């Protein structure tokens, strides 16, 4: 009898300590919020996952995680964005704090946060006057996605209009389309009241002239002549007979990192878990005229779903858009992965095929827990604001370079 009482006491103690430490119960139909220690950016999520169970969260997936209402309040509202674009984050944060709740508030935060970067020409890779293309012109890509309705507005390769993400918002709110491109996007913007003006600046003009003077190096051409590795265009397809065709798959080194920051990708979530995600970029420097990157493509540059969370990406868009890494990240969270694991899913899928790839993915679940993963740089900074930290720059170390696999050619069996 005495032994039985001791056993019962022990079981009760273990249960109590487990629930206070982890605070979760499992149930089909809900997303798990798992704990990760491999990323500095998981600090916030650690503090919530150790809370006691009270509140049910999220939608599809495998588990429900109980988190104190108070703990959630510390994570939402939140605004997070790529790179150390702090002014953009401050703008979004100011808007989010103005009033509690409301779908339009997160939309305003993302659109005006990214607009701030366009106006400041963040690192020369957002907004006018950056990344001149092969004709010396700056063209803009931008997108905004509403995680409640799954509506998207985007513009791609848009010329002569500075306010890319605001125009994208007009596409979302005033049309039934998802994306407008090129000169037609410009015409649409003008019809919506935006001013048309040159996006060329003295700096972008100099950049363009210097590139021309260096025989247009680097550029994005291959399998053309004259040899694009030593000459400017115009180019023609190489006229190699099919039997002697040897495809050149070399990629132009994509400049990204400390001195070549890229796209702003931003996510805003309010206290009612309304989510918007958005991007704005002038793309890749010396891109071929007409090139569009990943940023305006839903699932590539950004994705949001109120049921789960959101993700944004930055990096070599020509490669990234082949894998829809932000959709992959959101779907990974839907299936129970933590934000850290989900961000890594997006990056690793690309690495399977492009070992030199450089880029980053930020993933946030609907509770405001966040993480980032990156490759091809030493580290990747991003900015977060939530009730516990405003305009806080964090840095995540990137995944180590993939070991190059020695390919042993198949030989005839002897
Ligand atoms: C693009 N992804 O157009 C954009 C550029 C950028 O981070 O993010 N770079 O390829």
C-alpha cells in the first residue's frame, strides 16, 4: 500500500513538472509549436513554449500547443523584415501600434514599411536608382499578400514609377488580378494617380557606365555569341550543331551579403493573428531587360496564410523562384515544423540543386514566433518588433557550405 502511494505521488509530480515546463497537449488538427535551440532568433519562441497550457492556437497540423494568453501578448503584434532595414521596420511598427486589430492595419504596416525602404533606396537594392538593367534602367518588382483572403497584388518589371508596393496594393484592392507587368503596370499605376518619372539617378547611371566600360561584366547571358564572358551584346544564340551542343550552365555570381543587401521582405501580424506579407526590390544588378525575380511571385518572395503564418525570402531570385521557398516554409509549419525548421526547409530544397546559392528565408508562425535560415553568406540580419523588443536587429548564422559531391562517372562494367 505504501509503495502504491509513493508511486502515485511520483507520477503526479512528474506530470506537474512536465506540463509546467512544456505546457502542451496534442490533438489532431492543430499546428505544433516546437522548441529549437539552434537559432538565436528563437529566443522569443523559447519563452512562449515554456509557458503553461491555457490557450488553443493555430489551425491544421498535428498538435495544439497551449500558450498563456499573456505570453502571446508579448509576441503580437509583430513586424519583421529582411536585412537591417530598421527604418522600414520602425514605420511598420508605428502603424501596428496605432490601433489594435484590423486586417487593414497589417496591410498598412507592410505596404508603408516597404514604401519607406523604397523612398530611402535601402542599400540601393530597393526602390528607384538601383540595380540598373542592361539598358541602364531601374525596374521594380513588388507584392503584397493578405493571409486572411489569400488575395495578392503584385507588379513586376515596372518602369517609371517609384511606389512599387503601393501600386501592388492597388492591384490587390482594385482589380481581380494578381500581377501586372512591365509598361502595362506603369499605365495602370498612372491611371491610379501615381506620378511617372525616371528611376535613373546619377549613381545608377555611373554604375551602368562602369559596367559597360568593363565589357558588360558580369552579366546573365550564356550559350550566346559573342562570348558573354568577355563581350557586351547584342548577342545571338550560339549556332552549334545539336550533335556538338555542350550546354554552359555556369551562373553569374549573385552579389548578396554585407555590401549588397537585397529585397525587403516584410511580415506583419496583429493581435488577432491577421497576417500580411510583402516584398519590394529593384531586382538584380545588370539583369537582362525584362527580367523578373522571385519577389513578386506568391510562394517565392513571400507567402502568408492566417491559419499558419508567413514567410519572406531574399537572395538569388532566379533560382529561388524555381522552388517556391516561402510556400514550402509555410507548408512546413502547417505540418508541424517550427519556424526555424520551416525556414531551413525552404533553403535546403534549393541547395539540393544549387550548392552555391545565396539567400535567406524568414518564417513566422501565426503566434509571432520567428526564425530565419540562410546560405551563401556568413550571416543574415533581420529586424523584429514586438511588445518585448522594438526595432531589434538579430543575426542568424548561415548554413555551412554544402560539401561538394564528387561525381564518379559511370564506366562500362568489365
Ligand atoms: C531578385 N530576390 O530579384 C530578388 C533580389 C533580392 O535578395 O532579394 N535579392 O532576385
